[in-house]
């Protein structure tokens, strides 16, 4: 449910924030792992080719790293 809500928030917030004048690469963090696939068109549309590339790399890295790090994060008390 959290991932679904994050994706929907990305569809709403990224266009609004870019229209307001903030066009920084840190916007990619809103989408999380979905920046590689589902929300990539939003980033390309509103942030251009460079923003789309950064979004793809961000989603790819999160998708590859998370399965390795999650067990360690869960066991930390």
C-alpha cells in the first residue's frame, strides 16, 4: 500500500513542484524505486532527458541494493 501511495503522490507532486519553479534532481527521491518504470514518463516530461536518466538510475540502484540491505536493516534493534 505504501508503494502505491508513493506512486500516486509522485504523479501529483512532481508536476506541481516543477511548475512552481523547483527543478532539481532531488525530486527523484519522491518516486523511490518506481522512478525506473511507472513514474519515469513523469520525470522525462517535466524534467527532460537528464531528469529521466537520473530517475532511471535511481530506480535501478534502489531495486538492486534494497534486497541486499533489507535483512540487515530489519535485524538492527
